[in-house]
């Protein structure tokens, strides 16, 4: 079995860097925002529905539909073949472990070191452990930092339906500093519902970390499609930086 370092070095070829904060970027999730707006349409929509959204979303990579990375992210959850699910889980685990390890201080921002990470549970009726939790368990360093503190709540979440009741907090989180990890962020409805439930229970959600921020999909606005085309042609992914790089306390000290 290759190490996280070896695997992630190869897997960088599947990734596209996430732009840092800037005038045309969503101040929350680092996707492109409509001209003149500080937030993308998805973040604006979701933040209006939850009382304590996390203002810091730090995606590992951008991703477009039908790309090799997107296929991995689908396969690890839903492929009929166990080998494909396993292969996808190894990719997910390696990318997440490398990112969380190398950019722990960037994720913390002004909050200082975080206590643990938690994954967003299934809300679509998938039985048993969420595939992301299984992927996290493949890397001992990652598994030791994971706590299961959320369960599906009473509100049925959807692409543009978020709410404080989307998840229930099932373990003590008061005064804990938590990183919320998810596989794919399209609108943030699930991740921000999870973040809000945790904050209302007394936790500090220092960042939401989606492995992939989906952009430029079918029906995306033309400014986003054009921005993606220009960005993805020019930029190549590197492990030594991220969209929040240098913003953490530990990073600057
Ligand atoms: Zn956004
Ligand atoms: Zn960083």
C-alpha cells in the first residue's frame, strides 16, 4: 500500500487549485460570485436558511462534472463494484489526509488549533456508516482526529434546502473547535446545515472543508463557465498552498 504522500503526489494531477479570496470570488466558498456580489448564489441562498453558517469554506480542489475526479467521488459512494468503491475511497482518503495535514493551520484561521474533524452524515437514507467516514478510517492519522457527532435531523435537506434541523448533534461539542469535512460541495446546503447545528450546540466550526467544490456544471451562469475555463487552463495544482494559505495563526507565527 503506497503512503498518503506518494498517492497524493500522483493524485494532484486530478485536482484544480481553488482561487484565493479576491474581488470576483465568493467570500465564503471561493467559487466565482456574480459581478458586484461578495457571495456566490449558492452561499447566499443557503446562508439565508441557517442561523449559524460557517463563514469559512476551504475546498481542497475545484471539480467539474464528468471529470476523472468527479467519477472517483461518485464511485466511492455508489459504484456497484466493490473494487471501484475501494479505489475511490483510497483517492478520497489520500487527498483529504494530505490536505488536512499540510494545511491544518490555514484551516484554523483566527481560532487556533482545531480539536477534531467530523464528517457530514448521509441524509439520503443510505444505511450504515457514510462512505466518507469509511474513507477517513483508512488513514490512521485521519481516523484518530475524527469524531462522529452528527446524525440526520428532522428536516429533509435538498440542493437548495438547508436548515438548523437538518442534523442533530449526538455527542458533546460545547467549546470544541471543529472542522466539518464533506466530499462534494455543490450548494453547501448539507455542510452549512451541519455547521449551524454544531454552532447552535456550542461548538466553534473553524472551517468547512469539502474535498471538491463543484463549479461550471450544467446550467451554471456564463460568468462562472468563462472564469473556470480561463482559470483551469492557467493553473496547476500544488500541495504547498491552498485558498486560505497563510491565514492561520500558526502559519504566521
Ligand atoms: Zn459561495
Ligand atoms: Zn494552506
